[in-house]
């Protein structure tokens, strides 16, 4: 489990550094990633690359993981604290 947690920490370190190739290097080809911006899930390396590219273009986010739960099989849950600055223009409803 310690090795799994270290991998997860590295993923978030690379996310915060905007190093998508560093993230994808340790993710399975068929990764399923939670889509925190729009809901649902993202599938595969191309999906993660596209999702994070869109996210980084919209918000300058930073996430610090605070707890990890490694489940049976290839499942992990990460609880993090994050924040960011949204870029772009806004319109009133």
C-alpha cells in the first residue's frame, strides 16, 4: 500500500506541475478518472489529456491530497484540498 500511496502523491505532484506526460506515465491505458468539473468520468490516456488540458486552460488549479484509500483491485480514492483562479470572461445571467 505504501508504494501505491507514493504513486498517487507523484500523480498529484505532476498534476500541480502541469506535467501531463509525467502523470500518464504511471496511469493504466484504460484509466477511469473522475471528472470534477463536469461530472461523470474520463476514460483512457487521451481522455485524461484532453480533460486536464481543458481544465488547465480554464482554471489555474492546485490540489493537495490529504488522505488516500486503496481499495481491492485497481481502485483508489483520494481526498484533496484544492483551489484555483478561473481565467476568462464572465457574463451575467
